[in-house]
């Protein structure tokens, strides 16, 4: 399964994308993700990410082949005490080429 790191990447609609993030806080209260498509329609809204290890979170984003292609934006929000940190990752979803 492909995964999204810090670099801009391209994936095929209808596939699952593994989104990972490494956070730098000792104890976090929550780590959530929102994903908007190329028309700014939310495909995922404030979903909890899975803690894979200390400071390391993942989320599996399952797309469908009927969604819009183009640039998607994943917004990751981490809260710890009274502080909030936000990071964004951009990636492209494209239609699979026909044979």
C-alpha cells in the first residue's frame, strides 16, 4: 500500500493511501485528520489517527474510482494541553489509465 510522507505524491483513485505523521510532543491529547478533495469537499472530517508508536500516527484513506481527480489536502491536527499544532500535506489523485 502506498503511503504519504512529507513529499508531494500522486496516487490512483480507487486505491488506499496510508498517511503517516511524526509528531514532536511528549504527550498528545488527540491527533485527528481531515481530508478535502480538489473541490474542497471533505472526504474525511476530524477522524482519529491510529497511534502506531510513540510520536508516530497513521491513517488509511480509502478512495473510490468515482471521486474527483486533482489535488487533495490532508490536514493533521494535534492537541496537547492547551496547545494545538496543524500540518498540511498535499497530494494528487488521478484516474487509472484504461488499457
